[in-house]
C-alpha cells in the first residue's frame, strides 16, 4: 500500500513531544475548543512574554494578522504598499485584498532581506511620481533579521509606517528586541512548518491599545457588545481556536530548548560544509536568528536546482529560495527597485532540512548527500 510519503527527511516537520500531547489533551478535556477563551488568553500572554510586545492577538494565520495590520493603517483601493521582492506571496496578498498597489524592492546579500538602499531609491522615485506609499512591509526571511535600523531610518525620513512580517522569525532578535516589535505593527506565524507550531495560526503585535481593541473586534466578525448578534461594520473570522492555542502555548514554553537545537544544527551544517562551494547565511553581529530554515548560497558555478533535485532523489527534502515576486505573472507590471538580486538568490540559494527534532543519523545523511553532490 502506498503511504503517500515522498521523502524520508522533510524540510521542517513540527517538533512535538509528550508535553505537547498532554497539553492538547488538557484542552480537549476542558470542553472548550472554540475560538477565544482561557487557552487563547494564556497563549497571548506567552507571546507577550517572549516578544515583550504591549499587545499580542492570537489569530487564525499570519496572513490574517498582516491583513488586519494593513486595515489599521487605512489601506484602501489604489494605495501603494512597498513589499520585498524576495519573500513568500503571503507578504503581498493582503495588500491585494484591500485593492492596494504593490511596489517591490529587492534585497541585500548579507541578510537576504530588503535593501535599505533600494528602499530609499524606490521612495525617491515614487515621490517624484507624486506617490506616497502608505506602508512598508519588512520581512525577516528564513529567521534572519533584516537590517532593521537602516530600514526604519529610511522609512522615517519619508514618513512611511513599517509593518514587520516576522512570520518566519519567531524567536529571532535584532539588537536585543524581538522581530516584529520595531515597526508600527508586527506579525508572527505558528504554521505547521514553523519553528514553534500551533498547527496553524498567527499573531498580531501592536503598541497602541485602541488599535488592539479595533483589530480584536474585526477578528471576531466585528460583533457589537450586545446580548445578541448585532453588527455595524464588516468583520472577519480571524480568531484562533482554543485547540490551536493550546498546542502553541506548549511549544512556546519550550522556547530555549527548541532554539538551542536550531542553533546547534546551524553550527553542524556550517562546520561540515566549510570546504565546499556552499556558503551558509549567518546572523549578523546585531542579530540573533532562530535559523528557521538553514539557508546556503552556492558559488556562481553551481545551480541550486540541481543540488535540490539531487537531494530530493535521495529522499531528502531540500528547497530553493523564494521565487522573486517581480518575476511572477501576478506582479509583472508592479514597480520594482533592484538589480535582480532575488533572481540570483533563487538560482544559487538552497534551504536544507531544519527541524529541531532531526536525529543525528538524519543530519549525517543530509551532510553526506550534499558532499556526494560535490564529489
């Protein structure tokens, strides 16, 4: 019988243990698995502890959190929002939900994230066209914090608020502060493949109480405070279920353990590939990465697609970097600032299995596979 299993070693399966199982059973035994309630409250408290954000709202996904952040900034049809070209499509799709125009900015090679220089160029050109962007979405890809200080400095000069997409960087810090807490708003993800999983879900980080109250109301179908269902405005079904929150709560209580495993794996990979034409992308001196996915850049004589295919044929799920948004049909006419950096990353970048629960034998097999490719 075919189990449908494609790989022996997957890219990033969740790292679940007995405490996660017991926590989930406790939620089930409580009889409350619907959105909201004490489990969601406890999960939000744990998010605030980790991030030190004044307000944290657990939601159905990171995409939902980004959508609400854009609505809080009043993004409407025709408004321009700047998005990195090197990112997953979910960083851009909520802009489309609100009818906004997407302007794309390419990356710098040190962190793989948005280039402050290209951002300033984009803002200067758009200003000459009498376009004032309503927001900048800054991602922290693969768990690697962006050059946040420089980005925020440019944004302040042009008076454009920054939303941090920290979906991939829960547990990552820049200058001692958690990613997602530097800008006007931040978003996190607890999807099934993230460093800390709730099986799904996300969170919205905010600094302002009134904005937090407004977003929470929108997330619950914008219900009015009455003893019956009454609505004055449109809302969304974005609240996190209690069962999801329970698993996420258990995972965040293991923050240090999971992050230690992630950082150990990065060290092992970096040492093992030291003599190969395969350069690891490290955290910068100003940052501390969760190393969600271990990212490597091949020398220009090698193609990531061939190494990826080689490993996958051996049952090891490796993937290439995100495909550039400015090359996608959906965004072929969008404003773009850059010189094809994300295209180079896609051709030369590879992501190796990074689960914190990888066994030593699995790690050895991955390393052996990479070394075999290079002969």
